[in-house]
C-alpha cells in the first residue's frame, strides 16, 4: 500500500549507492520479478471466483491446481534455463517421448514387456542424454539454443510417431495400467496417485483454517511493520498494550461472529467490530513498539494526488452506478439488449476517449521535444494523426468485439470488478503520491479509499445470492479496508525507517515468511480435508518450486545461473564453469520433463504421439509472465510457478463461468499480455521511485 | 453417354497396356504393374494417409477387394501433403490407370488433377473426405462417413435414451470435422447443447480439468458426446471425480475406449468403418470399369455411423486386433 518509504528519506542524507539504498517491504515486493504473475493470477482468479458459481470451491480449486502442477514443474525448469540464458523448445515434446518410451518398454520389451523400474530408469537416462546433447551442441556450436532445441523437438516428435506406430501400431500408446504392467502400484503411489480424505474426518477443519490464516495475517502485519518502522527507545504510552490486546480480541470476535451469524445486519455489525478491532490492534501495536512524531504538513491535496483522488473516487462511483440497472443472472448476449444507436454511441465514445488519450500523449511528447530544443521533423504532425487514428480504431474495435462476445452477466462482472478495483487502486496511488508532500496530506485519500472499499464490500454483498460473497469476500474486503485505515493512521504519526538494520530486517522477514507459511498451511489443510482428490504431483510441484527457489537464491549454483545468463564470457572470466552450468540446466529441464512424462503416463494410462507438442511455448510464457527476461540473467522460479497457474485458472474458469469456450484464446492472450505489461510497468515505476 | 464412356474406358485400358510397355523402357520408373500388359485392371488409391492405424485399415479393405476381384491395387500415401497428392494423381493420369480412388482432404489442391483424370476418361471415386465436392469434380460417387450424419446418429442415440442436456467436447479448436459432429448431434438431439473446446490430446491433464469444469458448471448435464476417443476416456474420469453418471458417447475407437464400453462406462462409440471405404471404392470402380454401374445415384455412400456398444464390443475388439475395424 505504501510505496514511498524512500521518498520520505531526509533530504540532507548523503547520496548513497542506489544498490544499497533502503527499500521498504512493499517496494521490495513491487520490484521483485514475480509481481506481474502474482497480480495477474490474483486478478484472473478473482474474476472467475466472482463469475463462476463453483470456482472458489475446493473441488474446482483442486481441479485447476491439478492441471497447473505439471505445467508449473516445467515452467520452473524452463525459468531456470531462461535465467541461464537459453531456451529449450524440446521441453514439451520430451514429456510425451518419455511417457511413450515407458509405455512401450513396459509392454513390448523382449516380447511381453520389461519391468517398470527399468523402463523409468532408462527413460530418465535417455532424457538426461537428450538434455546433455542439447547443452553440448549449444556450447560447442555457439548456435542459438532456439535453433538447436527446435531440431531436437522435430526429431523427438518424429520418433514419437514412428515408434508408437511401429511398435503399438497406432498413434497412441495405451494400457499403461495395472492390468498389463504388474509392478506399477508402488510407482503409482509416488508419482500418480492421489489423496482423498473425507471432509468429515477432520471436524475442526474450518476452525483450524481460520485460526491459522488469522495467525498468519497477524504475523505478516507484524513482520511488515518491523521492516518499515523505527523501534522506539522511550517508554510507550500506557494505552498501547491495552489497545493491542483489546483490538486483537475484537478482530477475532468480529470474524467469528461474521461466520456464525447469517443476517445481513448481524454480519455488518460483526464486520465492523472486526474491522475496527484490527485497526485498533495494529495502531496500538505500532505505538507500543515503534517511534512516533507529530504529523507534518497540511491536509490539503494538490496536483497529481488531487487528480488521482477524484478519478479514483469517480471510478468507484461509476462502477456502482453502471451496474445498478443490469441483472446479475442475465445471460443474454450484450449485443442483443440496447438499440443499435446506443451501441454505436458506446463505440463512438470509446473511440473518442482512446483517440483523445493518444492525441494528448503524442502531442505532449511532441511539445516536450520541441520545448527541449529538439528539431521536430515535418513528419511529426502526420505521425500524431496516425497514432490518434490507430488508438481510436483500436478503442472502437475493442468495444465492438467486447459487445459481441460478452453477456450482460459478464459485462456486469467486468465493470463492477474492473472499474471498482481500478478506482480503489487509483485512490491508493493517490495516497502514496500525497505522502510525498506530507504525512497529513495522505489522510484524505486514505480515508476516501477506506470508505470506497467498505462501500464496495457492502455493494458486492448485497448484490449477490452466492453464500461466499456474504461471508468470504466481505471479510476479505473489510480486512483490506482495515489495513488501509491502519496504514493511514500509522503513516500519520509513526517514524519510518530509512536505512537497513540487520536485526529488525531479519526478524521482520522471518515473521512475514512465517505468517505466509501458516496461512498457506491453513489453506492446504482445508483443501486436504475437502473430500476431493489431491494428486501427488501438486506436492511434487510445490517441492520442486521450493528447492529451485532455494538453489537460485541461496546457493552458489544460483549465482552461477544468473551469471552465465547475464554474460557468459564475463562469468567464465571470474571462474564460473559456464559450459557445465548450461549443460546442467538443459539436463535438468529434460529430467523434469521426464518426471512429468512418467507421471502423466502412469496417471492416465495412455500417451498420444502428440503429447506435449506445443506446450513448450506455454512453459516459456509461464516463465516470462513470472518475470524471466527473454535475454536471460533475470527472473524468478516462484514467479514462473505462479505464472503457470494463469492458463489453467483461465481454462477452468471459462467453462465454469459458462462462457463460450471459443473465446478462450482471445482471453488468454489478453491476460498474458497484460500480466507481462503490468510486470514491466510496476518494476519500472518502483525502480524510479527508489 | 454411358456407352461412349465405357468404350472410352476400354480404350483407356488398352492404352494402359501400351503405356506400360512404352514407359517401362522410358526414363520413368516402372510404377505401373507389368501385369497391365495382360489387360488387368489397375486401380490407384491416392490418399492423404499418414500410414497410421486408421489408414492401415482402409488399406486392408482395399487390398482385400483387389484380391477378391483380381485387380491390381496401387496404394499411394501422401502423408497429408496435398501438393504431393496432386502430383500422384497427375502421374496416375499420365500412366493411364484404369480407375482412381482419391481422398479429397484438400479439394482446392486436388480439383485440377481430378478434373483432368475425369477429362482423360479415367473413372474417379472419392473416399473418406470430399462428400460435398465429389459431384462437382465429376467423380462417380463418394464413399465415406459424413461427419454431420455421424453426429446426427449420436444425437438420436442420446435422445432415445431420454437425455435432456448434452455436453459436446471438441478436442481441437477450429477443426471443421469435429464442429460438424457437434452440430450434427445438436440437430437431432433436440434438447439443450453446450459445446466446449479442450486443450486436446496433447495435454490430457488440462483437457480433463476443462471437461470436469464444464460438467460441474451445469449439474443438469446428463449426456456427454466426445468427438474423439481420448476425450471420451477423460470424460469418464472427470465424471468419476465429480461423482456423476452422464451417458457418454464417442467417435472412433481405441483400446481404452472399448474397455470403457465393455465396462458400461461409455454407452457407445461411432465407428467410421473405414475398412468399407477402402473395399467399396475399389469395388465401385471395378463395377464401373467392367460393367458401367454407378452407385449412389449422385449421392455419397455412407460407411457410417456404425455403432459400437456393449453388445458388440467383444466382436469389434477382436476385429480391431486383426486390423479390419
């Protein structure tokens, strides 16, 4: 929420090396490579959660997690390789090749099939060889890995077809199951089986979940405060400890009440108790532990902060007003509703707005260039006209296409969520901008944002007949409002830290990580005891992501990967075994591809000759959305793991929301592009701000 | 007209003999069988075959017909390369074969050579693909399964079983044939039909979750029509995870699908009976060449839909193993 810690630094501090400049926890999160994936996945998830009735349920959640697992494992592998500066276009097809190999070997070796363990061992050996060949060829020839692995891709694709046809006489290898392969059971337990615990077998499931999430949230808040505020040395005020305890108790009471009562009034009351409790607890805790000072500056807003506040508030209001006349369960095609003139009007407005914005942007750029003393050629004016025309055309087309595809229901959800969230985000940005002038100026946008979020929560709840809106979303939004309110009050009178301090930073990070871990554990427990199938590879995916993240950030191999991806020759010059690192990465990708291939084959009992073909690009997209640069030397495996969720969330969400699945690639394309752009934009902004 | 064509055909047959003699000594390789010299009928079957399991059954059918009728069969597979297929037809016209059976996977690329063949007096039968184009190109008839008719058959089956809401699964977005199957099913089903695209056979995991999501989104779905065998098997798994029991139907055959039919998890699958496509093309050309018969009366001859259900699945399984189904 606050991105401007560094801006509040005293002006008289001596200029520092920007690499060791202090950054608050939020700013660190914003410049991390995974931010685009996290924002993108969260928004897409929220969209389908709001539109698909069953999307938030454990069954649907495990369904998309199940689809994401193999994809996530491969995206992590491909992300490591991309950070190391290379691509592997054979990463998709190897999943099919190894599965086909295992299926054929176990059924046809020496006439009636070899042992499965031998098939699996040989598949891993073969995969390692393929990875080694890829890496060796890239190192040896200096050709782009794009070309080398494209060749491998074609070869493997051909091999898949030839062998499955020649040996199984068809384009699919079937019967990889207990009937034809006797020693399969043990492998299935590890690789393709599932857990399924009855929801009733763990009666305290919900209570434990809420307890863990609440504890996690408390720790997370404490950790964030610890990292961004300065410890006080004098005696804290007497009310601070009391306020902390009372506030915390009120929060718990509020949440419990909201979940045990069902009347609208009782829920609202409970929500307010919880909200105020959380705020009181946080503010009191901050006053108890951290240094305070008097507020500075004036309350009035100026310039950009004022504009953003007005636009933000307008967006929230508009989101509410526009969706009033539209019905929640109206599934009619949007195009069939208003008379033709209105559609033309909407299109024209969109064209004018888009064109106008582009004109303003292009003209502004032109004028700046001119005032900067640059010669602006005769082509400048036509160029401005062309940009304006293109923007207007795009605006018109987008609106027409949108009207063509959307139902009233979908339109309503998009406006309510898109415009509402945009407005709230703008208000928060306004708050950050105002914070730069004075601690008092941020009070007004902060309070408006709180009112907007609370109002939004009330509107969404009253609006829906789905149970989860009444409790879940309401609680989440109120918690966000509480966080903003607490942040506003704390920023008003608390002293921010402007330099690194080893101990509080470490303690803060530890607390925040523990908080995330606890909340995640609570969620995992809730899913585990949902009575739905949890396939093993979801665990494989989590473990592989964790191991890869650890290796990348905490070991010398991680440094080596970044080094060879950034500049191979420079890395070699400082003693990094660059060739070995690259070969190792290619082998790792192939081995993980083999793991996924074997797991898929054992799980489904069949592999088609086309299995995995085309998936390599989706793995790369997952990695790129997750923050990896196409040029290497930068990226994150956690981002890749989260980025890999976007496609499965979308592909599951569309049928669950009963949208026409013909649109899915349009939607997916837009989402992926937006995620990458968000990534780039936020990172740039955050880097400028430091 | 008929008699003159017949006369032309016999002249052509004679010409084949001459051509065989003359070309055998020329530069081109002796693709035309030497037995052509004894006046034996040579039929060229030019398909877009990729030599996969499907086409191997077509080939078996054609070979059986050729053996039974005592004609020579020239099997030519272009592996989905329409330019190559067009060249093959042109070469056959130049070699003056007695008849050509051709699959019109790409009518635009093949219409020229096929018209040339007809103009040269060589009878043509289209098979597998081309039911809407064969007439225009002057072919005698078309032997194949119309995707829409296959879909019609599935729709009727679901309707007869009393299903009210159908989910149609297409494993390849934008595939004309799959869309026609779904449209055909919708036509005769009468009830409410939802169509979804899935990620396809290359990604079974995602496909299964998509099918599951579609079933979960609407609990009133009581029938599922998968337009391919992999999708049907995934639909069975998705239904099991959700604990629902819709009636599931499919198109084409696979071991797993036949096992699911035997277990009663899948109600039926539509068999193209592609063996017939090979067998009947050769037979129809033979009858035309020797006796001037035309089959179909200007309409295509359908080889499907043949239904495989629990009742005949054991028999079909044995025939699949011997490679004729």
